[in-house]
C-alpha cells in the first residue's frame, strides 16, 4: 500500500511540474576541477527581470548574457510563431566538491516563472590529468576557456575586427542581394551582442539567420589567419534606383586576453608558463564598414507586370472542367522560384462577366536559407458561374524580370474550358448574386388570368394630378438610372479613379492585420503590413506604377498635389521610421504603437 501511494504521489508531482514549468536549465551535472563550463536558462517566451541563482563555491567568469530567437512557419496556410529567451553563464570550477545551485526566475506576462534547482559535482583531477591539461593545446579562438600555445596579450584592429560584405554591389531594382556580417579574431571571444542594426534605407530586408547557430570557420586576410564568426546574414531587395548606402552595424564583443606575469630576473621566471597566467575579459566595441550599392532601374515593363524580379515558374487552372450553374469552382495560380515573392502584387484576371468573382486567398510557402528567399505563393479565386453554357477562361500571362539576362520573361497558364450545366432549380431559386437587383427590373412577370369587365369611369381631379406625378416620377427615375449606368461605365474605364477609391479600403484592411500582429507582438509581420499599407495607399491614391514607386516620386507627387508641407514631412518621416524600425532587433510595444498611430494618421491625412 505504501509503495502504491509513493508511485501515485510521484506521478502527480511529475505531471504538475511538466505542465507548469516554462524555464529549462542546461548544465553539466559533473565536471573536473579547473574546467570552465556553461549554464544556460531558457524560457519559451519573451521574458524580463531575470534573477539568476547563487553559484556559491564556483566562480562566475561572465554572464548572464541574454539572447533571444524567434521562428515562424507556414503549414497548410496556418501561421505559427514561437519565441524563446536564453540567459547564459560561463562558470569556472575552482575547487572540487558538490555544489547545490538554486532556482533562477524571471517575469513572463506579469507572472513569475522559476527553474528547478540542480546539483553540480566537481571532481578532483589526478596528477596525470593535470599534466595532460598543461600540455593540451587547443586553437579555437571562440572557446574562451581553452589553453593556447601562444596567447595574444593585446587587442587592436589587426587582431579583432568586424566586416560587412554583399554578394552584389551592382544590381537591378527589386533584385535579391545577400549581405553578411562577420567577426574576424585572433583572440578568444566569450560572447557578442549587436547594439545597432543598420537602417537599410531604400531596401526591403529579410533576416536569414533567425533561429540558426553562428557559423564558424577560418579565413586568411592580408596573409593573416583568422577565426571567423558569421553573426548575421540577410536578403536585401532594393526598392529604389541610384546609389544606396548601407550603414555600418555596431556590436559589443567580450574578448578573453591572456594576462602574463612580469619577468623579475629571478628563478621564478622559470615558472612563467601560460598555465600559470590568467585570462582577463575585455569588452570591445566593433563597427563594420559601410557599403555602397548601385541600383539600376528596371526597363519599361510589359502590360500586367506585377513587380516580380528573380527567376520564377507559374502554373495553375481550375479544379474541375464541369460544374453546375451557381456552384463554386476554384481557379488557382501558383508562382514559385527565387526572388521577391513577398512583394509580388495580386494578379488581375480577365474573366467573362458570367462569373461572379471574389477576392483571392493568398497562401505562402516561403523558405529563408543562406542562399536567399525562395518558395511559392498561391492565389486562389472562388468563381461562381451564374448561367449555363460552354465558357472559356482566358490564358494568364505572368511577366517577371530576370536580372541575369536583363530582360522580361513571360510565362503562361493555358486557357481553360469550363462546361457549366443547368443548375438545380431549387438552388437557382434561392441563389443570389451581385446582379440580382438589376435583373429584377428586366424580368417579365406572369400575366394574371381571370374575368374582368371594362367599364368607362370618369377620373376625378385628384386622380389626374396623381397620374401626372407618377409619369414625372417614372421619367425622373429613368433619367437617374441612365445617368448612373453611364457613370458606372466611366468608372470602369477610369483605372486611376478606381485605384483612388480602393486606396483607403485596402489601407484599412492592412492596418487591421497590422493591429492583430501588434497585439501578438509579431514584429516582422507587423512592420510588413504597415509598410505595405503606406506604400500601397500612396500608389493607389496618386496612380503611381510599382516600377516607378520610390521616395523621390512620392515627394514630387505630394508637392504637385499641393499637399501641405507639414503632412509631407510627416509622411516622409513615417516612411523613414518604418524602414529603420523593421530592422531593429526588438522594439518596445510603445514604439510599435506610436508607429501604428502615425500610419493611421498619415493615411487619414491622404
């Protein structure tokens, strides 16, 4: 009975721990005296107010160093986002023994989350192990506690520096370029932290290093051998032509420098061995070089160009070749390849008027690798044929600009034949469409049969007045209907006017999405929707083509439309703030809320 009760209590304890624990600990349970090791606490959420445990009996060389990571996945049209925060210590085992390490804690969404206490056992080294450790020579500069045959005693610009490089310095507008930031070092480094990311003004940027480990390898620069850490990689898409400057990246590095004993000219100099020297942590501020990129404008685009730059394929069609009237059919277009997939505009279909069409659903399967952004984007339209017959869905032409050849390439989706059969009478009787109201005025009503006698009657004065009032109303309604029909035809021919009407509606839709991402603390998608809302509103408002859309064009257009200088200044400042904020490592919610309010005010002013 006692045995069973113990099992039940252990099961309940393990269940409650697994269900409530949100902070995990990663640390060795057994080390040797003189070893340096890491203790890492990780929380599966954004956290603050971290309070570390007491490492009594052990020496803390550095920490806690904070790191965070986030990942986004698109699976079957569903978006999932995960965030984690880590706190890392570098510990030195000074003496042998068993040491009890207490719990760490932090704050997540106003609640306190704690880790589990743990124990570390430090075992004493034998004399043979001590001799082997003295003779061991490791040459990995990124291992801050390794013993080196030749330790560097000073740090300068030749032993530790950072560089930025880009694989293309001369490219077309919208073309993808890969930028890489590296640390070159000949001294051990324990940690680094990016202080300031470049604004990348004039570029749409995608971070390719989220959730990935830092790559390490060797390179030779000016005849010197360096250990290299690739700390950040990104994809840049130029949004305007001309010479664009990429500002430097600032970071802090904690380097471990060997502190040697001074020679005294005595017998004690015989003991001047690297094993008896100690390492000193030195903080250095590094700044990468700036880069200048020459961006060429795109040639005059063909009709129907949607802004795609890269190398793409296109396919699609309807999901069935036969359907009944008033039943839905899906028409799908999939664009796949490498390039600016996330910046492609929605294709426009030229369908017969018999089809009722709704806004397409967009499904992304985009992959971010070291080679850039690739994947596919699928548009799905729901079409409802309102009458029976044999109909042809015209072929679709997708044009994209290929930077390698310097010309536009057109891909085709073949025309589709759709056989629409007579629909179910009951379904047809209850079906409704956008044209139902118009059709009611043209329907022929049934003639009511019956026996009627025609008798001559004298109309009174009131009847005559009401008769002429009815005639006047009919004439007025006919003229109004005719004028409204002419106006609809003019609006259909006026593409600029149509875009103007849609500007505010599309901007509000994107701001609504941005508000959802703001509440979810999703920086990447929040700034993406804000960016598209502002640029899309300006493009539709002033009928600016995508290939011509840049800051200079917007500024000239605002001036030509006599927009007040204060509004012009607010809009241009907002575009700059959004560009800079999109590449910050983490923005406070107050700043994101301020940018959201500024975007709302700017669109209202437009």
